[in-house]
């Protein structure tokens, strides 16, 4: 009886090995392991929804597509390199995690995430997209559009982009490609290190986090504890760098906290068509290397149709303008307190009223009368010039 049991056990083990794709093995901490020489795409094709694929240290060919929910996780030293394809990793399905990989070589986008089957998700069945602990290295500075790009329609999504490093991309996180729409979603961008020191940006613009939505509504966006590093005036690197660009954020809350920006021309541009949204800018540090400065505004904001701004505890130095409010509609509010702004124009306000005016030219906020509809508490922790 004991010999029969042992024979059956060996037969079971043998049958299980037949189910494992050739070149792939199973492990305790992963469903499939890919080793150098194996095909990541083959592993994805053979995986079941929800599987974890562990990629061993080594170099692998990119241009792969993820078309089912799964986790793609690398050992330290795992590199996926595109061979001139438009993207290195394409994500065509929801509930995908990409973790601890070096990703490089794409012509356009290192990771391209497409919003597919948006109507399949709900408040109780959400779409989670996670990119964490990855490093991205552009092979063609000033030419590769984005490290991580989103396109299509996203509903009830939880998008997490944390603890990544990018070097020399026109955008590190991009929501501009082909008019993406995002609804009822959370976007978390934390603890990333963005470097553009090797780029000559005299004739191009760089937006580290480009949240230029075609349309969005009911979003919770949190951008915190990121480091964004530009170059110097000598190499033109910081001249056209904007750390964060926001557009078309309706009925949303945007929190920008505790980011450190060095040699960056503009920290935040909040552009047209954003309404009924709350913007919190708190605890950020904006500075330049010795002898460097910016002729731009550190924060260049528009407050339309019931928007609110809380700006406090920020440190801003060597900008021509600390805070520029170029539009502020009736019904909007702003509270500005406990900021240290060192520069010739701490706060300038262009217009108060309806969408287009009245236009007043750029004036220091303290010089403008009739601001009773605007709540502006101005308390500075450091010296200012106005």
C-alpha cells in the first residue's frame, strides 16, 4: 500500500510538470518564474488571470503586451529593453501591477497603459493599476515622450505610481496622450525621483507630471514626497521644465504636498476649464543651485467656478513670481498663509470676476481693491517684497 501511494505521488508530480510551460518554473513566491533566455511574452500568454510572474535578474526583450490581470515583478537587476518599438510594455487590461524593473529603450513610451473595458468596473469592483519601484532610462533624451503614459477611458480606477526613478523624459507620468478621460478615480504619485539634468530644453517643454485630461470628474489626486531635479542655466535644462500640469479637473481634490523641486522653472500650472475642485499646495520646497534662478512663476494658477485654493507652509526662492493667480472667478476662494517666498514678486493677481475679467494687468494682491468675494488670508513666514 505504501509503495502504491509513493508511485501515485510521483505520477502526480510528473503530471504537474507537464502543465508548466517550457522554459518556465513555478516558485513559492510566484506562479511563474522567467529566467534569462526565456520569453516574458510567452509567460504572460501562459499565465492565468491574477498570476504573479517573477523575472529573474538579467536582460529581456521588450515590446510585450499584458492582456490580463497579473503582477509582473522583477528581481534586482531585471532589465526589459525595447528594440526601438513604440513602447516597452503595453498594458491592455486592468488590475495590473508592474514592480521592481528597469525599463528602457522605447521610441515613444516605456509603459503605455490603455483604458480598456472601463464600463466593467464599479465602486465595489475597481480597476487597480500599480507601477512601483521601477527605474526608467531614456535612450534618446528630448525625444522619448513619456516613461508612463495613459490613454483611453478609466472609470473607478486606483492608479498608483510610487517609488520610481526616471531620467530624461519629456514626461514621467502622462495623461495627455490621445485625450484620456478619467472618472471616479484615485491617482497617487508618491516618492518618485525625476531627473532631467541631461536634457537641453531650450526649444522644448517638459512636464514631469502631465495631468492634462481631455475630461475628468470626481478624482482624488495626491502628489507628494517627489523629488524633481532640473539642470542649470548653462545647459538650458531648467528653462522649460514644469513639474506638474493640471487641466480639466472637475469636481476633484488635488493635494500637492512635501515635494522637493530643484532648478525647475515652474512648479505647478493649473490651466483652463478646471471647476468645482479643491487644490491644496502644502509643505513644498522650491529652490535653485547657487547662482541660478527662474524668470517664471513658481505657481501659475487659475481658479474657476467654485474652485478653492489652500496654499501654506511652502518655501519658494529665486522665482520672479512666487504665486501668480491669472484668473479667479466669483465663487472661488483662496487661503494663502505661512509661506516663505523670497523674490521680487511674491504674489500677483491678474483678474477677479467672471471667466474673462475684469482684466487688471498683473498686480500685487495687496494693491487690488474690491476683493471681498475672494477669501485671501496672507501670512508669510519670511520676508517678501509686496
